[in-house]
């Protein structure tokens, strides 16, 4: 049988959360273009801080775009940070299309504040939508894939999780301690999921996109084209193809990776490792120098084979 390479997701079903606008919309349209039936989730609130009443408009508009292009799509309005709503979202995909194969978590809000001024609610709300929202949908999708694998005699199933983090978790965005923490938590959640579900044939990966959306309007000014007339390199449409690839059968061997993606560029984030320390002037301490500086703090334990400084590479064991 010849696979249609223009529609590698034909017969698959995807959920995309936060898909009414921006990145989620671009990802939902891309998965639909590649042949997947798409459940388009969006809470539809007016503000990027999560304010406003829920609305069917954004999710239904994207679902209609997919249907107009010849695809299959269903709109879902709901807050994925609510455990039972996430359960219902996964059930909707399975009941409507027979199974769930792809989960793209994208929903999020912003409530920026410096750490010394942040309120408890500003912290809790961002952690809830980003991190708990990612967990909720992943939890029910994972249970679905595990049951499918058991029904198939323990064999692998096509299951894909693509979670959305941010370079804020690497750089520690100063005015976004809640957002940076949530995005770091999403990476940890994804790597744990990748290890837990690999035996079922399921993969889980993270993208850190740079894109011009409502969430980044304070970071990137509006621009549809560059000065020389080329398409905007920060358009969400440049991120969507990586999501399409990670959702596809061709990405079976890609699991537990963190990607930075924008403008046609894809980079893999290396696992963290301890290599050196910067002093106040920005100079790099050599290992011998740092070892000497730390020796007084370790005292007699150095004689017990206790090393103050080692090169440490963090690898999954």
C-alpha cells in the first residue's frame, strides 16, 4: 500500500488546545491540511490574561476553516485547566472520530508581574492554565492510549503529544516568574510522559516557538512582511510544520526532545550539564580555580573522596 505523503495524518484524530487564535490556530489548520480530523479547543475569552466570558466564536471559526478546506473538524469550548473538562474533551474526540491519536497542548494565559509584586492569584492562574492544563489533557490521552495498547495485546499505538513551552524557561524571563515556572514545569512533565509512554509506542516532545501572536504582542511588534517583502519570519505558520512532523508516523523515533522553532529554523535543546561558573565580572572560572574556591566549604570531606567540582552531564539512565 502506498502512503499518501501529502496527507500523512489521514485517518488520525487530533486535539489542539488554545486553537482559536495564533499558534494553536496555525497548528490546527496544518494538522487538518495533513489529513487529520481535528477537535479545535478554545475557551474563547477576549483577554490574553484569561479575562472575559467564554465564547464559541474562535473555536468554531477555525473548525469551519478546516471543513471549508475539505477536512473534518469539531469545535470544543472549555477550560482545559478543569480536570473534568479535559476528560470530556478527550471523550469528545474518541466518541466523534473513534480514537485519539495526537494531542497538541497550546492553551495559556499571561499575567505578568515582577516577582516582588506578584499576587497569589496571578501566580496560581498562570500555573493552572499552562501546567495543569497540559497535565489534564495528557492524563486522559495517556489513559486512552494505554487501554488501546492493552486491547491490541500490548502492541504499540500511534500516540503523539506535542506540548508548548517557551525559551522563557531557559532564560528566566524577569517579569514572568509564573510563566517561566509553568513553562519549565511543562518540559519536566513532557520528559516524564515520554519515558512513561514509550513502551506503548507513544511519543512526547516539547516545542519552544518564537511567533508573533496575541501572547507576544508586547515582545514582537506587528509585521506581516519583512523590509524586503518576504513573509514574516515570526508568523505562526512557520511553527506549524514541525508540529505536523512530530504528529506523523515519520517521527516515531523522536521522543523526549525539546525544540526551538521559528522562521524555518529548528534547533534541538541540549540536555543541561554543569560545565563552569561565571564570576561577577563575567569571567569563566576554570575547574581547578573553582575547585580551590569551594574547598574551604567542603572541609575534611575532601579526604573522603568527595569532589567539590565535577563535570556533570545529565542523561536519562
